[in-house]
C-alpha cells in the first residue's frame, strides 16, 4: 500500500529542512543547543563569605573561570553558606561531593605536612614565605598532599602573620599571656604556640568563637590584621597586639579525580586563575600587616592597636617550642630555617 500523497510531501519537506540544518551546522561548526555538552560544574566551598580576603579572590576566580572557559566550565563559589566548618569542607572535597575548597586557617589540621611552616617565628617574612611556597618546598608538600589525600593543590596563600586580639588587656610581652584563655585552631602547633608562650590554649572551630568570646569562655584569640576587620572581631575585642607569632599558610585544593577529568587546556586555565587569586589574597594580606595600617583599619572600630615586644616572644619560642619541632621535621625544618628569598 502506498503512503498518502500528503504524508510523502511532508516527509520531503522535513528532510529538506533537516538537510539545510545539517549544512548549517557543518558551515558554522556548532551543534544545536540541545546537542551541546553541558558545562562542567565545579563547586568551591569556603568557610567565610565576602569581604574576607580569600572569599573575594575565589569569588572573582569563579566568575573568571566560567567566562574564560567559554562556558565549558561553570565554577560556583559558596562562602559560609554551603558547609559550615573547615574540616567538613575538606571531607566533601576528598569524597568528591564538591570539587574544590580550602581548609582556611585549619590547613595544618587537615594537612600535617604543612605544619613546620606554622612553627612560631620560623618563617621570617613574606618574601621568604612566598618564595618557598611557590618553589621547591611548596612543590614537595603538594606532591605529598596529592599522594596522601588524592587532592590537587591549586595554590598556596595565607592570612598573614597572626596577632593577639583580647578583651581585657593588650599582650605586649610574654608575661601578659599568663592566665589568658586564648582560642586556637585545632592543629597541635597552635596550641603548643600559645601554651609555650605562656597562655592557656583553647582549641575551637571558628564558628564557635564569637559566642565563646561573648560568654567569657575565652579571653581572646589570634588573627591576622586582614581578618580582624572582615570577621568583625572588634565586636568582642578591645585590643590588637602585633606579635607576628605564627605565619598562616593555607591552600586551595581540588578533588584529584575531578581534576583529571579536565582537559589540559582547562587545567592550565584553572591553575593560571588560581595563581592570580593567590596574588590578590597576598596583596590584601600584606598591605595591612603593619602598625600604621592596622591602626587605620581597626581603631575607628573601637580597638586599640599596640606593638608587642616581638624579640621577647621570639626568644621564648626558640627556647620552649622549637626543639621538639626541629627534631620532628628534620630536613624540612633545615630547609625552612636556612631559606633565603
């Protein structure tokens, strides 16, 4: 039985239109929208939101990566809203539940391989820190992190050198720490720092700090200048004492399996933008880490900024804290202590 004439005519018209469409695709090199590959989504979780310095940089990175990949990648940044704690963020990245994240100030808790860098007064200055972490020392630590946790290190950055914030009195010399309950990150090196310098360390996740300070559970804590304002520590603190006692390196990492799923070109773009974000954070951190700028930033908010006797704190650290860590880290310790930028 032959097909009705109208059906034959319709089929011919449909085929002609389809042929024209295929010709158009071949001419432009573009498939129709329904056939195009969906963008690869990369979620980045961070403990803090804008205007915290790292949040600003990684939010910028997310927008740039999405745009510069021609929408082949859609990077989404979530600050403070997706996962509430640093360790949970890292667990989610390790499991592949999210693609990217940062341990923020908890880096040495998550990655003990980085612990030597946080020993008080071992890292001398910003120039040395940047050169180490962007050089062979950083490469060696990255390889350990990749092997041990199946994570790709995208970049190292920092929150600068840590200083005391306190509610009752400034911390000018080591004896001022006696009896003071100071909140610390949960890595052992932070507790050893405060206890070794003469205070009483109280390990605590950042999400609990403001409430604990308001309730008198702690007398203070330590933060870099760049985050004292961004994290509103002036709401529970009267004094900022510039002691420069711990350098605060951290990193941004990506699930290794997801990283390996990117094309070489996409991997290069991610790394290039990670380094650009690194520079933004470092500039924001270092630009305010001095007495004059700290006064300008914090005193209008009700804090009093004081200069501590750094040499006295350094001597106590070298005598009471350094020996155990020097034997623990061995060759890495020697590399850091002897490093010259």
